[in-house]
DNA sequence: CCGTTTTCTATTGTCGACAATTGCGATTGG
DNA sequence: CCAATCGCAATTGTCGACAATAGAAAACGG
């Protein structure tokens, strides 16, 4: 009776719809999303056993996922003390933004150099369609489109490392971005800015596109501060009623 | 006699000089270095049990370290198939180089904006001293100094995220960099280029410093190809006699 | 002799167990 | 009443065991 071993987990899997996703990837994806949305409070210690229990798995996949998230910058780690949620402060947002600007500028420039006319036309079309339906989208969906616009350009750059790094930054600033989207829901400058960038790309006007991109992404420190403040409010208020 | 449990590892630790470094970090550092130096052959499958045996630990710390290295871009992973060494090709080197250029340019510019006169003077001094002793250094040491020069600037930028990303790129291009250092051992343009950059920084000439940095880092695709070729030779020849 | 299916083996994925460590709270001495 | 010390409870670090999977080898049929 000592060797019933992994009986429990078998049941869990079965209950979870036979075997939709493998445990490892699933756990990774779930924790990742939690971290992106600050479902862990900033600097909060993450209890492995508790998390394992919540996701119905053992600590092994949990720890492996957490380790991965550490290098992604979503989680912090101290030996013998465990994993912590990353902090949430203005400096980090500003720093990431600053890096993002130069990478996105490079991204458009390369895309203009290397993408085909069809690719760029498709980008313009896609964004036009998205804009047309903008009102029907939730804020979360809208944020996703915003992110996708930039990622598409990054992919068109033909530099997979560049795209990879921008994706990394995206996941880290996802939370602030979502707040910004909601803030500016009414005055939807974002949509027209995207359209302008895309058009400049079609026209192969690298300098203009890069400048537009720069201005589009730039945020004042004051903006960042207000967004972070708003974010903190959500983390410590809304989170409780999830 | 079933519960001798972790006897074995106890012995290992004891044999390894009581307890110099904790297992986890040690394993991570060792595997990381192996990956940096292509002690695993490109795209080679990494056998967890074998590696665990070699480092005298169980698979848990191995897997955790590998997971971390996956997001660092030093290791590849496929579910149910395991971990693989990253490839080694020209495209990746060129892509990383391209990203590196824009980040390093931003880095100098920010450093010029934010570093104190003392900081910059210290940078110049340190590099002068290093240059003076250059002949006494091994190629490995020389490579380390090269890397350190750039990292110092990144830190002076005051943007920790920028520094972090540049460090990430450094570990990924470490191998090619080492080869480049050895190639150009004689015609040591690198040293004077560094000195020039540092001087431009002291003079707070951002445009010049950025341009120098750009030219310093830029490599032609032809150079990259030759370096990669040389690298492949080493990986598949020298590696056997380690 | 070649292509398909089956069996077998090597390797990964996940688990529960236990030791080591940390941090907190109680206890004691000033 | 506060500071330092001690011990205990909670938590992390690492391990070996076993199931699931994939890939190779063997058996089979054409």
C-alpha cells in the first residue's frame, strides 16, 4: 500500500479532460500568465507547494517552470529562500521602454529593407480590418492586437533574435500596456499611429517609419508613473476578487 | 536498507571539499559554461542521466539548470524529446550582432548622459592598464577583458535591463568572440578602438562614441562566415581531446 | 529485397520522500 | 521592556522510483 504512487495524478489528468495538454507546458503557460498579470503580488514570495496544489501537480514541473520564468525576468529567485514575483516599479517600466524603442526602430528599418511588398500590404490590410472592428473588442483583445502589430513587424525584420527579444519585453510590459490601452480607449490615437507606421513602411520611408515608431512607443516618465500607480491599485484591489 | 537514501550524494559533497558551492548554482554554472564553449556539439542531444552522472548529482538540478539555459538561448528543448545544444550558424551570429549594435550604441549614449566624470575617467584608466599588460594575457583572459569593457559601459548606462540583455548576448556570442580575439591577436586594433571609445565618452561626444562603437562591433557577413567555419573546426576537432 | 508493423529499449516526465535550511515565535537574561 | 538565543514549524533542495513516451531494432508480409 505504499506503492500506489502516482495514482492521484492519474486521476487529476483524467479529470482534466483525458490529456489535453502535457503537464509541463501547461503548468509553464499558466504560471507565466499569472506572472504577466500580476496575479502574484509584487515581491511576494511564491509558495511552491501551494502553487503545486492549486495546479494539481507535483513541485517538479512547478520549479522547472519557475526557473524558466526567472530568466525571462518575470520571476525572481534567491537560493534557499525561493521564488518571488518580480517587483512593479516605474524604473523597470522606463528601462524596458527605453530598450524597446531602439529595438523597435531597428525592427521597422529592417522590415522595410527586407519585407516584400505583399507582406507590407498585408500588414496594412490587417490593421485596417482590426481598426474597423475596434469597438467590438474587449480591452484584452485590443491589447493583444496592439502586441501583434509590433510582433508582426519584428518578424518581417527577418531577424529572429530581434523578434525574440521584443517578445520577451512584450510579456514583461504586458500589464502596463493593458492599462494604457484602457486609459486611452476613447482617444484612440494608437490605431491611427499604427496605420501611419504601416503606410510609411509601404512607402519604404525608413526614417519616417522609425521616427513614427519612436514617438509611438515613447512615454514620459510622468505617464509611466501614473500608469504604475493605476496598476498598483488594480493589483491590490481587483486581485482579491478574482 | 531501503532507506540509505541520499547517502551517495552526501559522500559526493564531502569529497568535493566539504561544501564549497551549493549544488544547484554550481550545476547551473558548470552547464552554462559547457554550453558557452560548445562542449556539447551543435544540435547534439543532451542526455540528462549521463550529465547527472558526470556532475555527481541527480537529474533534478540538471533539468532545472537546463530549463533556465533554454530561455537564455544556450539550449534548445523539445517536449518528450529532451534538451539539445543550440545550433552554431552564421545567421544566428549575424542576427545577434545586429541586435548588439543598437543596444551598445544606446548604451554608450546613455552612459555619456548619466555617468560621472570619475566613472568615465576610471574606465579610461582601467583600459589603459589593461592594454599595458595585454601581452601577458591569455586569449581567454583577453576575451574576458573585452567583454568586461562593454559590460562596464552598459552598467554606466544606468539601465539595468539594457545591461542584462547585453550580458545575455555576450554569453551567446562568447565562443565566436574568443575566436575573433585569437584571430586578431597580432593586429590589436581592438585595444585602440576601446581606448578611442572611452576617450570620446570622456569628451561627452555622444555621436562620435556611438559611431565608434558601431564600427567597432560591426562585422561583415564574410567575417562571420570565416569565424563560424573556424569555430566548427574547433568544436569537432579540439573538443575530442579535452 | 523493401516497406510496414510490432516489440523492445533507452530516455524523459512526474511523483512522493526526506534532509537541509530559513525564519518566526517563544523563552530567557539583562 | 528589550535584546539575544534557542528551538520549532514551514519551506526549499535533492534524491531515487516508476510511468509514459519516442526511437531503434526486430519481425513480418508482400
